[in-house]
């Protein structure tokens, strides 16, 4: 039975200790960062080695949003724009904005699928609000919930057309946070009715997504005692019930400084709160061992959701990449926005 966690590794190749750890702990998935990616053939070899070790076609994830969050880049892969550029195109021509978001996600999926990467932590459904921290910023499609939902849906479709599964993030919303959760714990004091009217809306519109990622944010109107990742009441009453998300729910990175306690306590806390999968990203072996020891194995409803998420994957549709890139340049040119 696979472990209820996703982990990374320290470099371009797996060390002997990492190989032994992966073989023993059998993580559900594997996540790549820039430290793991140098060249296409090296990256492909790394994903193949991971799957060989665990003995199954396990998911391999990456954060390939474009803009500031892009693990694959030049000279081997294109530099993609941040999500806000699609919102700018959408503002002048909604159909062109939606087509651009979908087409760009399709190109990203083509890059990833060739490397054996089958999951992209995209799209963001966060809705930034005035005065919020720039950690979301132009990673968000727009500052209103309706275009965010529509553009996120378009990006999700583009990924899936390319054989890559999406992860909607950061549920139930990181857009109001006044701190970077990588560094400290954000606290949002907005009334629940305002959260439901703005922040939750895009996530509810994408409630059929196969996977979603939690926010390390405290919402005092929902649970003043802990962030969503560790809050059973937020996961149960807001994410599962109000938003209606029924897919696989993974934590955001447990090594982020928003969370307190040991890595083992964070992992067990996330699973106990209702996360199906604990995510750990920094590649520190001792921390990964603690997460593995405390996350447990996938079973029951969590296993069913994990299986359903992977079953949503389809073979890539045919792609005329040159034609799609030409159309992106045309849409961007009309809006005065560079899309590739």
C-alpha cells in the first residue's frame, strides 16, 4: 500500500540513501524542483528511476505555473507568462483570454508529458485582494472571482488535453493573506460570508477537479486555532461541504514556516484533519523520513479519491505546437501582452 505522502529529492540524481528510502516508504508521488532539473534526458531518467523503484506508474508532480513559479525554463523549455497576463487578455477579449489560458496550459502539458511528469500544480484559484501580500500577486488570473474561475477552468482543460492532471490551489483561498506562508503563518480575519462570496467561488466552480492543494492560512471566521491544512472543521465544513470538492486533497508543502511543530507532527496533523496526502518538498531526507513515518498509508476513502484522480488522466490529444504558438502571439499582440 502506498504511503500517504509525496516527497522530493535533493539533486539531479537519486542518492543511494534516497533510493533505499523510496523503496521502503513507497510514497504515492514524487515532486520535482529546479534542483532536480537540468536537461530533458536527465529529467526523464529521474522520473523513470522513481517509478522503477516504487514499481508502479506513480504520479510525478511539478509546479509549472509560468512567471515566477516555473521549475522548467530556458534554454530547454519556454518561459511562460504569469497567470495575470491571461486575465489582461480576457479583460479586452474574453474568448481570446480563455483560449490563451487553455492553449498555454496545453503547451506546458506537452513539455511535462515528454519528461514523464504527469501532474502540474496548476491552476491557482486564489483571488488577490487590496493590501494582500504579493506571494500570490500576478500568479492569480484576476482580482475578481468570475474571471479567475473561468480562466482556471480553461487552464485545467488544457493540461488534461495534454495528458497531465491539474492540482487546484490553494483551497479555500490564499488571496487575502497578508504574509507569505513560506515564511510565516498568515491570518485572515474576513467574515465568512465575504469569503464565501469571493474567495470560495472559484474553487466551487472547479469542485470537480481531480486534485486540490490546501492553504497554510488561518481564517479566524472558520477556525481561529489553526490553518486550513491542519483544521478538520475547515476541511470538512468548507472544502468538502460548502465548496463541494470531492477529489484528492493534498496539503501544501509541510516544510513551509507557516506551520509549527516537527515534520512528523505536521504530517500526522494534516492527515488527521482530512488531507488525503501530505506533501513535502525540500528534499531533506531526515524530514522525509519523519513525514513517511507519520503520514501512514493510503486506505479507505482517501485511497478511493487517489485512484479516481489518477483514473481521470487521458492520453494526450494531437498537438500542432507551431500553430498554437502562432495563435498565442496573435492574441497577445492584440492585447499588448507577451504570451510566449
